[in-house]
C-alpha cells in the first residue's frame, strides 16, 4: 500500500510544491520506498510508495499514454494481470498501477467496476477538467478530503491535509457518534470540514469546481436470497474464500498471515498453506500474559497443524503508555479499540520478515460471528414493550449488576433503547443514548442511516448495519492505520466483494444455526482444522484493561480525564466522568470500555494540538 495526496484550486491559485511536499512527508510511513510529486498550475498530486508489485517500475504520479491523465494510487488491483491481458493499451510497466489508466482511457470513470482488490486513487483529466477520487467497495483503504469554494484537498490520512486546510478544530457535533461507535461513520470525521469518502463511492470535481459524490457499488439493502441447502452454502463459501486467498497472495514480496488462534485467522492460514502446497507460510500472533484473554497457546496449536513458521510478541501495559500517543496520531482519531496497540506491535513483528499480511477482518460482520447476532430478533422486536416502561426498568437492572455482569449489562443497555435502529447500535456502544446525553447534552447530529436502511430478517438487517459502521469505520480503519504505521500492507480475504455479495445472498439460517454463530464459516474451517479449534468459544482480540485500569494505568487515567487541561473534562460533565472512574476503581463495576473510549479521545486531542503544525 501507499500514501496519496493532492490539491486542486478553483480561485486562481497555483499549487505550491512545498505544500505538496509537506503533505507527502506526513505519509512517509505509508510509503517509505519512494516519493513523487506532480504540479501543473492549479492541480498537484503527491505519492509515497510501499513497493509490492513491479518493484523497479510503476513510479507515481503516473501519466497515461495520451498524456492528459494523471494518477496517484494506493492499494492493489488483484485482477490486474487479467485486465492487462484483456485491455489493449500501450503498457510501459508490468504492474497494476497502469491498469487504472488503461481502464479510464477505455471505459471512463466506470472502469472502476472492473477492478477487484483494495484501492483508493485520484485521477485528474486535463481534457475534461475533472478530478476523480475513488475508494474501494468495502472501504479497506482510506480516502479523506476537504472542500470549500476555493479548493479541494485530499489524502490517505487526515494528518496530510493539515498543512493546507484552514483549521483543524474538533467537530464537536461528531462526539455523540464517537461515544456510540468509538469511531465516526462516513462521511463525517472528528475534524471540522474534513470528510471521508464512503466505501464504494467516487467523487467527481467538475471543471467549475462543483463536487459530486455518488456510489458505484453497494451491498443490496433488499432481501435477495439464494435458496441453497446448508451443505451447498458451505461449498460456495469455501470456493469463494479459496479464490480470494489465491488473489490476495499476489505480490512480488513475501506475504505472511496474522494468526490469533481464532477460527477466522486459523482458517485463512490453513487455506494459505493449502494453496502453497508445502511452500510454507510465516504467521504472527500477540499475547498479553493474562490467562483470561491470552490466545497464544491456541495460535501455537494451529501453527503446528498447518506447519507455519510462527512468531509471537508479548504486549504489556508499558506498550500502552509508550505508544498510545504516537499511535493516536497515526490513527487520525482516538484509538477505537484497546487492541489497536497490540495490532501495531503485531505489525512491527511481521514487518521484520514480510511486507504483506493476510487477516481475518470481515468474517464476523458478514456471517454473524458475534454473540449479539444470536439476539438479533429480540433486538428488533423488543420495541413491542413501550420504551417508557422498558427503558427505565432495564437501566435500573443494569446499574445494579456487579462487575462480573458486564456482558449482561451490554445486552440490557441495548434492549432498553427506544427504536430498533438505536438498539442495534447499542450492542457495540460504550455509551447508550441516555449516557451520551448525560455527558454531552442533547445530540445535534447522529448517524443512524445504516441501521435504518437494511431490509429482510432481523439478522440480515443487523449484518447490513455492521458492515457499514463497525467494519468500515472501526475495524478497517484500525487495521489500515496500525499496519501502515509499521509500513506493512494488510489484506483481508473475506472482503473480496464477490464473497461479500455471496454472504448477503445466503439465508440467515446458515449463518446463525442452532445457536451456533458463523456456522457456515465454521463448517468450512472444519475441513482444515481440529474441532477443538473450530468449536471453542469466541474470545476476540481482547486486552486485560479491567485490571490495568485498576493498577498500571490507574493514575494516568485519573490525570488525563480530570486534570485542569483535560479536553474531556472541558467538554463533558465532570461528575459523570469522576463517577465512572470511582466505580471502576472500587471494583463495583467494570467500566473499562467507557474509560478506554474517553481516554482515547483525550489522548488523540492532546496529540492533535501538539503535532498539527509540525511537518
């Protein structure tokens, strides 16, 4: 993967090469192998390269054969060989970048629909005066922009926009969404005026400076099911995942795999080993030295089964203290998950050997892998009992739960919400709607559209919302930033758009079946892995923050959230924050998720203020 950036003026100004250089410098970690800039009048493009395909060629920015089209590209077009073979064009390189120019010169902006892979790119057309920004279908790779009457600027990361946009103040209207999602759903961000291009969308800037954003692909919100027997569903998913993994291994550099010991990463590792037919694979996992959440023993078992060259890293509270601030800057937002720090340490470990790793993101959101998916029907139909009765009752029960009842508390908070859309969102929300109002006051803006637009049965609606929020704006952003902070490319085979389309055609009863979540994926995995691996309870990439916040990170948490310079204390109700800290410290409640959410916001804001004017 790489970093891209650019500016286009509409007010008569010419692009300053120094401005492009300042943007590119902030993307060096995304592309330490090369840097290139193009400036012509009011248009400027910049690129930093992490060389994966056609290592000695394909320098960017790249100009097309007719001399009028200029491109910067981040990502991998995994079917580029097929497209090169089928598209007449005077190719001068052997890589995938030039394929984008060939597609545009032959098919125009609609050429994006022929691409498979993960990508974000910008193409300026001298002939039409248009500038095109395009993001891949699932949002695996990022693309941000700022537009006003005089300019548009874009970049792979928000930090690269800061040298050229008027201000970098926090969009306080985004805070309700942040407290609900631990991230801000597209098209918004936490910086005033900065937007993220939604997954599966392209943006067109006309010659006159008008900006239009439109989708070119979407998960079908309507219920269109493929009626298949369960055993046929297993065959279809296995074949689609096998094809995706074969394409994901295309590279001119070594490719490894993350291996947590969970079913998704274990299945991908096993299928990589099958594809390579004994050629071997390097695998990487992280441990925490806490038997309640450490999965390294399971990762070792799977590594032994598939015969991988396995590597491990131990993550400690010191890693959080030492890297939290720097990684908040890399993330361009608060670290959404405690595991973000662990994912970075894992990426650092893998980068010693490989430039690309495969990961299991997307499986849970496509096939119903979370515990909440068993309760999708209850989530939808809980509204049969009026909220005026249900809400206060369930909230009182939740407040009375002991610390060990934290998971039940999540369910009670979710079912207490007023509407079906709010109940779906609340399963992953650190702060329910009443909690957000207590901290911030009434919401000015909240993003509920993905929860309202899905159609079909309750599980399908929940998965549709998960794919558009939790997956796109949380997990994939985390995966991209933490891996690229270590100059490592991340590829998630479950998110091949053909497999995603298949997943949303399959009936829900092959996803959650007989109380088993992600049934169809587990049945595929059973062809490769021992039953003990497939059937063990889901753990997830968890960090023992409950204990750390009572010991190693206790003083830091109190200082950051209640001190005189605290952004959280100045924008939220101080008494509510103090009560959260006291309840957790006493052991009466487990508030680790909420404390993490607030601490991440505080840490990110401090880094933003400290670094925004640096180059």
